C-alpha cells in the first residue's frame, strides 16, 4: 500500500510528454529560416554558406539536447548562468587581457578566442537573463509589488551596461523588450511598469549622453537626418544605410535573382552583407515577396512560442517561453528596421539567418528550450502560477 501511494504521488508530480505541440511550429520555422540564411549567404560567400550550414546542423543537435533538460534544472541553473555570463562580460573589458584571447573587431571587444572558433558571451547571456528573470518573477510578491519590479530592472541593467561598454548597442537593446513582455505575462501592475518605464527612459538618456561611443551617436543622428532628407551623412557614417536602401529598392517586387544580386552587391559594396545586412540581400534577390516571406516565418516562430507559453500553468516555463520569443522577435524587428531605414545601424544579426557561430547556435538553443517547454505537460499537481486580480493589495 505504501509503495502504491508513493508511485501515485510520484506520478502526480511528474510531467508528461506531448506528441503534437507548438514546439514543432518553432522547429519548422527555425529550420526554414536557417536554410534561407544559407541560400542567401551563398549569393556572395559560398564558403561562408557551407560553414553556416554546418553550424546550423550543430545548432539543431544542441537544440534537441537542451530540449530534454527539465524546466526545474534550468531554473536551478538560471542564476549561476546569469552571474557567469556577467563575469565573462567583465573579462572582455579587462584591458590587460591580450588580444590573442579577446579579439577586438572594429574597435569592439565582444569575442573570446577559443582556438577553433570565437565565442560571444553576450549571446549566452541573453538566454541566462531570461531564465533568471523568469525565476525571479515566478513569485507573486515580485511581479505584483513595486520593489519586486525594481529588482527586475536592476537585473536587466548590469548586462545592458556591460554590453554597451563593449560596445554593442544592438544586443543591449534586446533586454528591455523581453523583460516587459515577461512582466505583462506575469501580471505586473501597469502603474508600476509605467514608473519603471520612466526610470528606464531616464537611464536610456544618460546612456546616450555618456555611455554611447561617438560613432553610435552619429548613427542616430544619421537616421534623423535621413528622415529630414539630409544627405550629409551618406558618404560617412550613413553610407551603409544609404547603400542598403538603394539595393532594397533595386529588388522591387520579385527580386533580381542570384547572379544579378551578386553583381549588384559587388558593385555597390554593401558592408557586412552576410551578417547584419543580410535582409538587404533577401530583398534584393527575392524582392518584396522575399521580405514578406521572411516576416511570415518569424510570425510562425512567434506563434509557436506563444502556443508553448499558453500550454503551461507552471509560471517559470511560461515566462521563459514568453521571454525567449519576445527576444527573438525583437531582434528580428530591430534588424529589419535598421536595414530599411527605420532604426539606426547597430550591427545586430538576423536570428537564424545571419552568418555567425555564437549567434546561430544561441538562437537554436532558444528554439530547443521552446521545444522542450511545449513538449512537456504540466504535472497534475501544478497550480496556476499567476494572479491578475488585485484582491485588495496595494
């Protein structure tokens, strides 16, 4: 009888596995986006395209590996991963670290040389941040109280400041959208979030005045000048953005095809066309239809992430699903907005599509976590994690 009751209790606390779930939507979208990236990179960089395909395969394997890690293990490791990521960011900024270990590129210290490849700690920290924020917000006293949300803001600020010092404005911009989406999902009070939004705006102003590099400020000025039909920056700091708009316009509705696209890219010299400017190549090669198709794949990815979140009662995996989905979609929006002239050029990659090692594998790890969350049923004893009613709380 005792053994039977223990088995019953264990069954009540163990999660089941779904065969059909939203994770498959995420997986299909991620595969199609990765293949789109390989084909787009092949327009001008066939050797890089082959490497991108191999990295995509590695990312897929890593995604399935992380998908089978239970949510409670991710929660237990969340703060360790977050603190470890912060320490790596500090390591990048230590002046005495030789260039053979921390390789500067274009004046930025973002990568650690591992011998066979370079590792970008800020990519890992994006996942660690979402896990740590979800672990914090799973308690009602944190997401329903003002001071609990202040702590959440304090969790977001250190990685943002350290990443800005690298400097990497694009990646730093991703933390706030993810945090806001998680706060809304948790049921944070709107008046508290409004106050925190004001504080964040003040912090953003001081970051712009005192933390951004002069060239980063010039990129924002170039964007403003563009809306004013001022061409003074088009041959200097605004050159990349001006070339991007010209090539996107050349793609028109259906694109110019692979061969002509390669010739136009070579003639017009678009910097970083395989990395942060890859959406320009998509628009040039496949036109407006290619751009819309790319956006639809990201919508598909977002739907899969939302379905994964809705299927959870446990607050931690639900918040993780929302945070990762918001971060991926925010990165897509910022990247495509900067290429079409609606945001300053930041060097932010297009998830799953842009060439890169750390960025591609990290996005696949995000997809794997989303797949694992969607795959698991909540244990029978799980209670609803969030309460939206005030119930007299002030």
